[in-house]
C-alpha cells in the first residue's frame, strides 16, 4: 500500500540534514549561531539565556534531541553559570516542533536572507499562554537583530489549517489571505530544527485526496505512532477562491521584495492556468522524494518554482516575462557570476554551480551578468526602468488572476477586513494620483544619490512645456542640451519632493537653479533643508488599523512664496507701515495678499506623500479648503504642522500669521461637534471677504459680497444646522457617520433596523445614498460589492491594462446602551437579516454610482 516506512524516514532525515547543511553553508558566524541555538532557547527558559522574562513562560519542545553543536553549547553554559539545566519531567510539552521555512536552505538563500520560523504548538495552549510565548519570541527576535540577523517567528496552532483558522494580518503574517497555499509553501520548504517530524511527508502524492483515511490506516495498522508526528493536515482541499487574496498578499509583499514577489505571483498564475488539474509544488517535491530523487535540483523549493513558472511562460509564448523571471531568480540568489570564482568562499559553492548551469542554458553573456551584478550601483534611470518592468509583470499577473476569477465565478476567501487592509496598502503604494510622490526604488538599489541636480524653469510661450525640468547633471551645455530630463512637473516643490523621497537628493548633492525669476539656488537649499529637518525618509509602516480607517494627515507643511513672491516688490512702497497692524492677507492701499504661492507637502496615515500647488491671490484660500477637506471630523490632529516661508521681506511675520490661521482652522474642523455645525471662519483676502463653513461632511467656501450676505450666511447656518440644502434621503443619515466620512474612498455603513437593515453609502465625493429596511445576507453583499469594484472599475494605469485598488470600505453601526459607534465590518458583527418592506438588490447597490 505504501513505501517501506523505514526507508522513507531515512530519506526524510537525509533531506532534512541536507537542508540544514545548505542553510549553514557560506553564511556568517552570526547566522549560524542564531540558526543553531534558537531551539535551545525555546526548549529552556533561563535568566542567563536570550528571550528570558519573568513569570511562567511556555517552554519545552517535544522529542527534542540536541545536536552536537547544541550539546556543546549546553555543556559550556552549565559550566560557565554553575547552574545545571533541569530536564523537563513530562513528555507532553507545549511546543510540538520548530521549523524554518521559506528561502532558507534553498538556492534562493543569500547573505541578506531572513529566517522565518514556525513554532508549532499544542492546541491546548490558551490565549494568555500564547501571548506570553509570543512575547518571548519578540525578545528572541531582538536578540537575533542585535547580531545582525533578521528572524520572524510565527506561532502555529497544530489545528490551524484543519480548522481553517488564520493569523492576524501584519507585515509578516498573511492573515486570512492564504490558507492551503501557505501550507503548500511550508511543506515544500520546511526544515525541522527541533521536535516532531511532519506526518504529511509520509503520505504518497496519489493519496492526497484521501489524506485522512490514509493517515488513519497508518495508525490503525501500527505503522506509525500518532504522538510521534505533527499533523497539520493535507493539501487536497485547495480552493481556487484563495488565488485572489493570495495575489493581493504577494503584491503587498512586492512593495519591499519585488524580485521574490514576481516569482511567487507568477507561480499563482501558473496554478490558475493549470486549474483544475493544478498540482501544488509541495506535492511534486514529495513525489520526487518518495521516488528517491535526492539531487541538487529536484527537491530545491526555489528552483522548482522557477522550473514550473518557466514551463508555463514557454507554453503561452511569453518570452518577455520569462526573461524577467530569470533575472529575478538570478538577483534573488545573489551569486555574482561575473566575478572570478577565486573571490568566492569555497564552502557553499553549490549555489554558484547551479546558477552557472542555468545561465549557460539561458545563453547569457558576461555583459548581462556584469550589469546584474552591479545592481548595488544602479542609479535612477536603470532603477526606474527595472521598477516599471517589475510592476508591469506583477500587474499583468494580477489582471490574469482577476480574469481567472471572473471566468470561474469565484468569490474571495479572505475576510473583508484583510482585503480592505491590503487594498489600502496597495492603493497607497501603487496608485498614480496627481501630486503624489511615486517611490521608484523598492529595494532595487541601495543608493540613488546624485552629485548634481539641476532644476530648470521654462516660462510660458516657449517651445517646451512651461514648468520645471530636473537633470542629474551640472548645468553645462553638453550635459543639458539634447538630453532627456529625469522628471518634469509644472511646479518645483513636486520635483524637489520626488528627488528627496527617492533618495536622489542628499546632503552631499550640489543643487543648481536656472532660468527662474523667483527661486534661486539659495532659496532652494533652504527649502531642501526644511524638508529634511521635518520629513524623515523612513517612518514606521502603516498599521492595519490605520489602513482600515479613513486616511488622516500626519505631517503637513505649507511652503509659501517659493515660486511667486509678492513681497519682492515691497521696496517700491514709500509709505511706512505698522508691523503690529499689518495684514499680510490684504496689505496696503491695494489690499494685496503677500502670499503669492502655496505648496502643500504632507504625509498621511497610509504613508503616502502628496504635494499640491496653488498660485495667485486666492492661493491661501484654496490651500486651506484643500487641507480641511482631507480631514474628517473625528480625525486625529496632524502630528506636525509647519509653515516654510521664503519671502524676500516680512518672512517671519507671514510665517507666523499663516501658522496661526492654519492651526485655528484645523482646530475648528476637528473640534466641530455635530450640534455645532454652524462654525465658520471669515477671511479677508485681497480686499474680499470669504467664509469658510465647517459642515457635517466637508468644508465649503462662500464669497460674502456685503454685510447682508455675511449675516445671512450665519443666520442660515444657525437655522438649518448646515449651510447646504440636503436631499430628502439625507435626513435619515445617522450623525455618527459624520466623523468617519472621508473623501476619496467609497464607504458602506450597515445599521440594524426594525424590519431588516439600513445601508448608507458615501461615494468618493461624500455624496450620500440611503437604502432603508433592506433584506438578504450582508456578508454576500460585501463579497459581491468588493468583487464588482475589484474587477470592473479600471483606474490603475500601469502597463497595458488597469487595476483598481481603491475598493469600498465597510463599517457597522452598533449601539451600546443607546450610544452609537462605528466598527469595521466583519463576519461576526452581524447576522443575516430578513423581512423587508423595501427590498433592494445587489444590482441596485453596485450600479448606484457612476465613477
């Protein structure tokens, strides 16, 4: 019925030891130390060992037998401390196994590879015990980091995959987006560091669909003892619905690791192409293991991924992506073949040998190898080309998977919360929007700094477009004339921000400004210094909570008179003036506004960096309205609000007055309550009076020509509660929604009602639609709406097609003791409702907006 179990166990042990040896080969002593000692620190808990914390901490690995290296460490530890380590008195220990998974031990491992460690634990650990064990893992991660090694621990309940449980989505944990596909990756790459072996490995590939019955037979016949193995379950239940969430997860990972993400996303596309006959890579590796194929290629998870993707791309005739995936593989392996082999350490040359063989098959010459091996020195032109190529490939895979889902009428297996978080992150990273600073170097090259940057302004009525052109050269005729600029924009602040946040502009860069009437090199240097002081390049990643919540401004700067400075002509004024009474917004007899241009630079809670430019006499008003419109009432105030002024005269006064005005307006916007929607701010700008009205869902501007209009506006506000006439349906809009209304995204709010449930929809402009007393299943509605927007609204513009990451966000209005609050919608927050009086269909919801 099955292969001789003794022989199979020997092969498993041989493969595991081979992978351990390969993981250690050609790696530094710090990596080897961490890799070998982690099981000791999880088996024991001692004050002199890393990871120690007070209290009762779950420790102990089932069936743990120290290796020779670990035994020597333990002997030295006991001798140095004078304290013997007390062995565990029970065989029922909380940790069933410690496994390393991912690229470690494969040809894809490099000197910079991190360690992904699965700690498989007994299902009887309670929540508090898991929390304590997780805290110990964090301490161990910090210990490894102090040695220069990145380790990520994942606590895996032994029943997680059997019961379709998921972790909590974060930068490392895929949450609900992966299930069987995650188990597939684990099984094909797992290396046992300590504990029980994996039961799945002994089940023949042709028995995968009968996994449970086959395993029960092994135990019933006495072939195996149940308590000697870890059983995470079989791979026979892969659902095609998982592909969409998995593709989102890989796109999310591509933000930081694009080369690896291209390989993994193309593997998903390959699986979908083979559907429904797709065989997971883990099953293929197991088949080869059972057949006794133990050579360098057959059981290497990374090579097999390349092999399977290659077969697919050759079958569909996609030579472009085939060439790209080979380059991604080469760069991931990171063995520089253009260098003489004598410079490479002898130990660990097996990766180099494999890569040499592949490169020979691909027909690459030394010139191509030298270009790839010089990646650390790539500058902006080559990096941007590489980034566009990677992004095009990823988006093509994503679109193909979307089409696959449409053809097969598949829903999404991931939770709405996780899909919402991932799409927010992808939207922030990839969506091309006016004024947004696009980051073009996702871990492609470590240094894009330039020695010289030249900013050239072209005025109106010239052959070239009016605006600013950026060159990474000194301003000489030979380096500028006839050469393409790096970047163009209508206004200077966007080019400076793009250069700074992409790493081209550093303290060592020489700046040059040409052909500008209002901005010289000195002013530009001051602007750059202000940005560098107030906007750090590296900030913590956005949390899932921040990504699921409406976007909020975190760091804001107003850049005044950088390109248009009305104060430059003030020397012509002969009349003395009192600084204490001077109105910078309506100055002198001509009532001139001394602010001629305002640039906004801000970073939001999704870590997007945006710039906007306003010029002319109303620049202040337009900038204020824009800022305030991007703040919902319940938003946290920005962590910093700065005004940078570059006026020739009255610089300090203009900066102070505008800082005061902005702070006051932000306070009015964020402190306005739903009962005080009549708040407004009157402004006198260039001799005209304007009113900023702080309404329920937005901020409006109204020109007040005379006193009658002025007081009339105030009276209407007090009388009606809001200055804009609402549709009749909006009278039903719960006031709690006001605090979450956010421009730029589509929001659905669900509320239980006596005869069903109510739906309140706010579109990207905060226009409201209300549906009362609906019927049906909200969970189905959420899935259908998400899928509709994901596959139908094509606003993403990379490559030949479009992808939309700006999917709707879903919330639930709940009442506790009569108090309303809003929480993210999840499958547990509401149950199906029925008994409608006004029925509504899914088509009604999906067709209720035109974008």
